[in-house]
């Protein structure tokens, strides 16, 4: 007869588990002990909460998934991956942080603070993600980060405060995660008094929002993999290895700059070929024409006043609702439903007529280009009189792979030069020359291809250049 083995509490693997992941292979997370502590909560409790589970129903790629059929992944899996990468940063950076700042919480606490922040960094997203920010939340002077702060403080705070350990081990006695600190990392309020924010926390901000972060390192790897797009190498391990914290703050060793260059080039390639794909942008133009009216019928309220309803507002709920509007008795709903049916059937309304890149002029970082509305007015003037009522749209997608060493709104990226043993942002100026310039992907769309030549000539005249070659329109 086989005798059972009496395992003590906190035996190996007790209190932790693994999630299989195609990008990071395995993502560890904390779970209740076999004999659970009724006063403790774990990462599993946070992951299984309604607000985090809601992210299963919000697609990572808002419109690009209609262009790349395999890109059906969600903000949920991206959030898990971001949590994993942020934890790796935390474990690597802690010894440097400890040398620079005297009063720092335990290593396990810092690891968990960054992991939880990364897990909930997208918690405020609505359907169609960033498009939702620009075309709905903007009207309420909101962003998904500001909504995320509310969710963290008011709806997840009770769980967060009771988390007592990271996958590496327990916090020191008396340590408790502070939802306000997590909310601060999600959105560092510009222009406000941050004197109450500890220095160690401020130095970790770039792990969440900076030139290379747990967020963008995961989404570049994950989105390219899920889309099936071949991109350049992203050396995650090397980037983390050559990142340190110095007296000045978040710093990359000069030896790590080539890895950063590869990552930023890869990220830009992904923007130009996936996020800003011509058909993706065409779908967004169509969506923009109907999204405001759709939301007035579907969710006309300030989300801050209807958070219980916002919990249920996702890609799935929106799409299933508008899918039924084609047979509505209300004329407005029926009209919108017909437009949504075209999108859902992938009947792309707008066809690209012209495409070029507008490069930044001069040394300044500002983009001093006219708006797309101003460009459209100028193009109309250059069209033949008989075509000036032809319907078209101008689309301008900004591409910027370069960190800005002059940006003092947030925490700048510093470089450690082992030759001089100096830490400054100046080496980034030379580094910028190795990266593509800031530019705008400029496109003109028509309802069909009949007037492509006329629109191209008019646009080229406005831009003071001749279209040497046009992108394929298919």
C-alpha cells in the first residue's frame, strides 16, 4: 500500500502556477496555498476578477484583425505577458535601485508592484481600444488610463491590498501594496505635485511608460507573432540585461543601444505594416464616420457615472448589439446597422488612391504639418471642377520610433558610457541618427478607384511632389 506523503505548508510549487504562453513560454503567477490564508489574496484572484476577465472580450488589435485573420488575441493575454516582462525588469533592476535609493521596499514587494501594475495597465480600455479613446472618451475629457486609475482604486483596491507575495516570495513584514502607487504608475499626472511619490517609485516609471517597456516589448513580440508578420529581432533578454538604475534614473548601458535600435526599428515596421496598414486605416475611417452616433445610442453616459455598465461594454457586447440593428424599426439604428454590416462582412468602403510619407523637416521634434482637414481643402482646390464634389478622405498616421532626449514631461532615458563613466541623455542624440526619421504615413482614399489618377495628381500638387510610384491598392 502506497503511503501518502505529508507535505508541509508552502511545499515546493504550493502557492504558484504556470500559464503556457506562445511568446514567453511560461508565465508564473501566485495562487492560494493548499491550505489558504483567508486574509490573503493572490495574483489568481486579481486575474479572475471581473475587470481583468473583461479584457478577454476586448481585442488587442482593433481593426487590424480584419486584415490579419490570425490576429484574434485579446488585451487579456497581452496583459499577462506585460506582467511577466515587468517582473523580469523588477528582479534585474532591484540591486541597482537599492544602491541608489536608501529607503526601498523589499525585492519581492517591488517585483509584485510592477507585476500588478503591468497586469492592470490596460484595465480601462473600451471596445476598439485606442480608437475608443479618440472617438468617444475624448468627449468626456477621459482616457483609458484615467478610467484605469478609477478601476484600480475603487474596484480592485480591496484585492490588491491583500496580496502579500510575488512569485519570488513573500513581502517583508508590514508591507502592503498601495493602489494609489499603482494608479500613479499607470498615469503619471503631469503638472501635479508629486512630492508624496517616493523616489524609488518614480525611478521605476519607465518600466511601465518609457522608450522600451513591459508593455511595448510584449505587444511587439505578440502582435507580430499572432499576425504572422516577419519582423526583425527583439532581444528582450539583452535589453533587460543592459538596463540599470543610476542616480539620474532609468539608464541603458551604451552596450545595449544596438539592441534598443533593433527593437525600435522592429516596432516601427510593425506600425507601418500592421497597425497603419492601408486597409486597417480604411476600416478606421469607416468606423469614425459611424462610431459617435453608435455610442450615443449604445452608451451615451460618462463612464465614470456608470462603471457597472462600463464593465459590460466590450468589443463583443458592442458588435453583437449593432449586428441586430439592420432590422431595427428605428431609422437611425437601421442606417447604422447597415454600415456596421459592411464592416462586419469586411466590405471595405474606402479604397486607397494615393500614398506617400511626409518626413519631418529641420531639427525640431514638432510635427508642423497641416491637419488632414486642411489638406483635404487644398486637394479639392486642385481637382478638376467637375470632380470637386467627389467624396474622399485624407488619412495621416504619425510614425515615430525615436526616444526624445529633450522631453522632460516624463522620465527621460539616460545612457551610461563605460568609457567616460558618465550618465547623460547626450549619447541619445548620436543614437538618433541610426534610427529612421519621424514621418507621417499620408494617404488619400476614395469610394472607388475611378478617380485615383485625379486625386493623385491633385494631392501631389499640394504636396509639391510627383507620385513616382503608387502602392498597390489591393
